[in-house]
DNA sequence: TAGTAAATATCGCAG
DNA sequence: CTGCGATGTTTACTA
C-alpha cells in the first residue's frame, strides 16, 4: 500500500463529473490498484476514488506530477499533485478478512432451523421461496396447514412491510398456496412499520437474537 | 490525520459483532476522531471503522498497545497492536469539498424541457406536481388529453414502481385528472421492477442520458 | 456473469 | 431529531 500526502486537485469524469479544489489530502493506492482520496474528516468514505480494475499512469509536466487513473468502463480520475509532503509504501500481505456474526442471514438461518421459535407451530416449506418478483425469506405451513410467508429483517421498517406485501400479492395468486398470510419478523420493529403491517393483516414478531442463538445451541440434536 | 501501519487484531461489538484475525493493516485516524482500518485491497470501504463522535483511549498492557474506541451508542472497537511498523501524523486542514455535476435532478430537468423525448407526444403540466403523499416528478398530458404521471429515476428498481403506484392511487381520486396512467423512466430499469410495473399497468421507458443531454443542447431555441 | 438484496451502509435535505 | 431518498453506493449471494 502506497500512502501519499499531497496538496492536490482532483477531477473525476465517469458516471458523473466532479472536481476537488486545491487542498492537502491523503492519496491511498492499494495493492490491487484501487485509488482513494481522503480528507481529514468525514466518515470512512473517501472524497473520490477509483476501484479495481484500473490503470494508474504517472506523468510529469513542467515539474507538476499528474496521476491519471482510468478503467475499462471509460471512467477517469485525474489527480494533479502541487506539492508532495510525504510518499511511503508498505508491504501488508493478504488480509484474512472479516468474521461477522449477527446479521440477517444468521437470523434467517436460525429461524429456518426452528420456525416454532416465532411462537406458533410452524413447519418450514422452503427458504428463499421464489416469487415472480423475488424470493421470500421463509415459506412455512401452520398447524392448520395454511401457508405462511415470513420476511426476516434485522431492523423492521416500512420498506420491509412493503416487500412482504408484494410477495403476498404474488403468492396468493397461486391456487396451490392461497390463502397465504404474512409474518414480519425482526429484532426491532419500528412503530410505523408495525402500524402498516397491522393495517394489512400482517403479523409482527420481535425476536431476541441472543435467545434465538441460545435455544439453537442448546436444542438437543439427533446426530 | 494519523496513519499507523501495524500488525493487529480488531474486535467490533455494536450493531453486530465482528473480528479481524492478526494481519498487517493501515489504521487511519481523522481529525474528527473517525477511525478506519484498511487492508491492502478491496474497494474504498474499510474492514472496520468507527465514525465520529467517539473517544479513542490508548492503553499499554504487557508492552502490548490497545486502542479502545467507543461511542455514545455503546458500540466499541478494540484494536490490539502486536507490532507497529509506522506511526505518522499530518496536518491537512479543512477540505473545501466535492463539486458534483450530472446526477438525477438533471434528468428530470431535461425531460421537463422535452417530454416528447419519451417516445410519444406529451406536454408538461407541471414538475413536482403535489399529491397527498409527496410530489410526482412530472405530470403531463398525452395526445388524447389524458393525464400521465411520470416518475424519473437514475436506476429503476422496485421501490420506484411502488412510489409511482402510490402517486397514481392518489391522483386517480381527483376527478379532474382521472384516469391517470403512469410512466416509469430511468437510465436502466431492472427486470423485477419491469415485471412489477407491467403487472400494475405502468409503462417503462429507458433513456440514454448522453442522448438526452445532446438533444437538449442541440435543440434550437427561440431566444 | 448477471441480477438482487443487505449493509455497522453514508450523506443530504426537509418537516 | 426523524424519516425519506440518492449514492460514482459496495458487498455478498444466487441462479
């Protein structure tokens, strides 16, 4: 990784055009060719960048260094270096990568293994059951043999209710499944989402992740 | 901005839990307190981060340095430094910020100036025509004098179709406007969005930004 | 490879 | 402060 601190201007031309006036910034060049330009503030997002794959060409013109980064899509990033304050490089090797725990896929997986955690007798038909407009997270049958479509979110907001509503519209056109009712499941369901779900006859269940994980790990298995 | 190259491990505990095994990485600390941990590859997104506002506490334990970053929401980021290869700091000042040009607002503006670009004879009634639940981008009349509501997006996805559907619901309650049909316009319309639009009787039009801009700039004007 | 949904999204604006 | 919409979103996953 190469790190350059420099007074510079930057021009991007691609999906839009953008310009950065003269200022001191950090130029970060990663081993795979990624270039990112950071200011000394704001969140982690750089002011400007160019992702791999790309090519970086350095040119010197009248004692003024210019970096021209271009990619196969025809986007270009032009950096004009007015004053280089620091220029270092470091070997870092390949990163083993991030280990995550507690995201939506996890919730869905745990619930698929034990749908009755949701407080009623449910048996799984399929995960990621396909509809004409996308897959619904879990399709189950309840004690009465009726179909239940379940949408799982980490945080339950209005968009998720809309999403489940669309799935229900499509699923209910299938005579083999109809009538299908909906269950909206999340660690936290926002008041507005709860109201909208209620208005549409969709049930809401808030689940505790630690509890779900705990039950999962302590449930006796037959193997 | 402080830049540290170090062999380290990282643990994040907050909205989820995450762990980074031992490796050499870049630790970036910005003037506003933001901390970001970068590997030497991947796009501009860091492996781990903590945005402002937060507090960074450095502690030394058995000759092992530990950074503990925490924020008011109770999230914590713990960095254990096993070997510091470089530790530098640079004054960079405040950045003047990015100047952008050529995003979605542009599309709507250009189409308002020439609705017939959409492939049929349309005349503009109003931009940002208000409905009870927000303004629809363009309201037009077609050759037959019927009302057409147009939603413009850069990328056409399902959410946009939902949005236009809501507008149509409201507009069609107005006897002076009804019946109102919908046109979904974007540079690129995703297949599922197209299916949903078709299902609801909403027309889809993909437009080329460069072509639209070109026509606009070459159209003769009467002033 | 293309398409779709999730994300510790970030960021800006309006109400 | 909250919610909504755009983003050069990026990333991960699946068909």
